[in-house]
C-alpha cells in the first residue's frame, strides 16, 4: 500500500492572512454581541417567553450535529476499513473538534448566565439530557483528540482501529443525546417523538459530510493539491445516500404526526399554513436542501462537475440550517396546547402563533462562532500535518 | 531554621489547599445549620383548588396581587415581561361555552422542568412546591421548553426595586413560587388572599396530604381535574367545574 504523506499548508500568502483577519473580525463581532446581550438582557434579542430558543440554537445545533457527522469519514476508514478514506481521516477528526467548539461556544454565550458555566460543569442533575450532553460533548473532545493522536503518532497507529470504534460509538450516543433534547419534551407536539434521535443521527451524517466536503474541496483547491475524481465521486455518492435517508426520516416523522389527531394542528401549521415556516419547509428544506442536491449528485448531466458537486454540498448546508430553523423555531411558534378543543386567549400569548425575528446580535453570535470553527481548523492545518499532500486517483482504489 | 525547596513547595501547597478548601467547609457548616428540610416537610403537600365557576372573565385580582407581592413590573414589552400567573379565557370550539381561569405553575409532583434542568436549579421542595434556585440557574431555558403549562418566564432585563424576600435576577428563569416566603410564615399565597378579599372566592389553598384540611375535604367530595391530565404529572393545582 502507498504511504500517505501529510503536510501543513504554508499559510503565508496575503490571501490567507486576509482570510484569517476576516474570521477574527466575525469572531470579535460575535463576542461583542454576546456581551451586549448579556449586559442588557435578552430583551434586545428576538427571543421571548414564547420563542425561548432562537437562531443561536439553530447555529449551535447545526454545528454540533455537523461535528459528529464530520467524524464519519474517519469512522469509515478505521471502523469499516475503507482505504480510500484513510488519508481523509485526520481532517475528519479535526473538523469534528473545531465544529463542536463552535457549536458549544454558541450555546454557552447565549445562556442567560454564561458566567455560571462553572456551575454547569460542577453541578449535575442526571435526569437531564442536557447534563448527559455536557459529558457527551466534553468526552467527545477527549475521545477525538486521542483518536487523532493514535492516527498521527506512528508508535500508536496500531490502536487506531479500537479508538475509531470507540469514537464511532461515542458520536452515535452524542447525537442520540442531541436529538433527545427535543425527543423527550413531552409537552410539545412538535418534538415529543422517539424518531427525533435517529433523525438527528442521519442529519448529522449529512450535514457533517457536506461541511467536510466543502472544507476539503476548498483547501485542496486553494493550496493547489491534487484531488482525484474517485475520492470526490465516493463522497458525493455518500452525500446522496444521506440526503435520501434524512428525507425518509422527515417523511416518517410527519406521517406519524398526521396520523395522530391531536397533532394535526402542528402538522397543518408546518406543512400547509404556517406562513414563513411552511415556505421554509417546502422551498428551503425539501426543494433547495434535498431535491436539488439529489439531482446534482445523481443526474448524469451534472454528476461529474466539481463545482456542481460543491454546490450540492453547499445547498445541503443551507437546507440543513433551514431544517433546524423549522424544527426549533417553527416548533415553538405553534402554541402549546393546554386545553384541547378550546379557543384560548390570555395576556401571555396562549393560543396564538408566536412570532420571532432574529436580532442582529443573535445572528452575529452565530456567525462569530461559525467563524471560530473555521479559524481553529485553518490554524490547525497550518501548524500540524492534517492534510495529505495529494488525493490524486490511485488506480487500485477504483477497483476496490 | 532553613528549609529546602521541597519542603517549601510542600508547605506552600498545603497552605494553598487549606485556603481553597476552608470556604467549602464553612459552606457545609452553613448548609447543615440551615437545612431547607427544616422549613419544608414531606408530610405536607401544598396545593391550590380553583373553582372556575366562581372565576369571572373580567376579574384579575389574583394577577394584580401576584405582581405586587413578587415585585413583577411591566417594561411594556409583553413578549418578554415576566408573568407568573395569567388569566386564560376558554371558549369551546364546538360548544361556545366560555370559562375563565387563572393558570400558573401547577407544582407537579413529576415536574418536567425539574427533570430537564441540567444543574438541578429547578427543584421540588419536600412539601411539593416547585422552585428555581437562583444561584444555580444558568439561564438555558430548557425548563421553559419542557413545561406543559407555559408557567415560566425568563428575566430578560435588569431588575430594580426588588422585594427582599423574592430575589430575582436577570438571565435566570422564574415562575410562581406559591408565595413560598408567605407559606413559611403561615400566610396564604397572595393570589388566594386577593381572590378571597376582592375576587370571586374561587381559589383555595391548603395541605393536600392532610385529610382534615378544607381543600382535601373539598377535593374528596366533588369532581376535580388537572390541566393536561393526560400527561399524568400529578399537579398540586387542581380545578373544579373546568369543562375540558
């Protein structure tokens, strides 16, 4: 088997510095926004007592899901023994860590009391999925760092496979935990469903792979390293399978709900007359995020074009973000039903469709932590050998 | 006397550890001296019984009294202003029958907010009152997502002129405390008092576990129900004449 050579990117071009400074500006704006929201209170955001989780949570959960999904490429190489993916495994682990760092910093900076992070790290209620998630997330960092170390240190290479197995198991548990944040909410008709956990796992496979492909294609293009058609073809096909799988779970979720009379209200809201949420669901999530990328990935006219494959991955990212927006915000916009069969009114927005307009601060926070993820990943590939020198086609791979 | 480097480091470490741990021991002492269990007994379960037949649509005596007793002031931002109790008007979709009732924290025995709280800030006192520990709440709002009754509010701005007995804080979640500070002084909750004095005498407060209490006798003699009884949360607040 061919030896894989990894090399840091040079990172000395003016373009690289401009890029990093731009990211730093976004990070700074995000931090400033978080400080503003904390010192003035959340009334300066679009979040209310009705929509308690807003766009920061959409950013956070997107990054957390992508983090565990980004690790898949490494899992495929070490758990399922696919040699073609082996050169990509380091980058896969790296993105898993940096995306999780971005996601968690969004969550923490949106807390009402981010200064009490130490309380969250030292005082636990083990009936809470959130408390489990604190262990799952911090554990994920440790597990992936060890996994990366085993991959990058020749003396430890022998242990890559068990570490990969363990990391794979951990990431499945982690995403089960993320999905269950919603799945266990008995009171809310949009969420209380066991299908949330497996659906979130598939969503993480999809979003993580899309982010991974975009980062890989961008860095290889910018550093002028060869990226063979075979690698891209495999990743693209995998992307197609994951898009179809997420669509399947979305369909099962909605069909189940439609069948339950009690939940027809929320289903009609999301699917038929929920205004912006209905539009986001059909146009954003289904058309732009699923159908168009599926066509780009599989149709013979498009499937060989590198830019169109990158476009498919980018649409998946946009569609995934919209999907989480519909789940998180749309699910809260529909009022809690305390009295079935009654027309309800009160001073506290009972029985009304709740409105939400994200403030510039929340968006800046989300963009800032996204920039943090990219910044960390870019620094890492500059100082450590994460990227292979070449991913040019190896004739042996295509017959594998 | 001269000490070597090793001894010095050892002594410094011991001094540091003592400094770091001492406040902890002090806290343990404080906690033992003033155990919350002393005030709240599991032999009691405080609850409310609300007779919707006596609650009229136009009356909001309970809401006004709650706001006054707990220092809740409006910032003219109804979407983020705290509301611990609210009057809800119901009209039967198929019948047209109109009812009015107050809704607040239902002080569930199996409270979803207590289950989901990562730090244990949402907790249930031994006597059944569900509260938020303002020192442990990190403001994640998961309890607000979990509460079936929309009973909690998030403090979204600075608070001034607080009432000493009812500490509140920006960035924390809060909700009806059943006027725990009044109960601990053998007084009834402000909403119940106001309803009895100026409202329709629709609210009754008492110990659900004491078979001799008025509330327990009333519950034993007439039908009553919980809101979202399907969730089986065993609420401490129950309603009579509620057409659900």
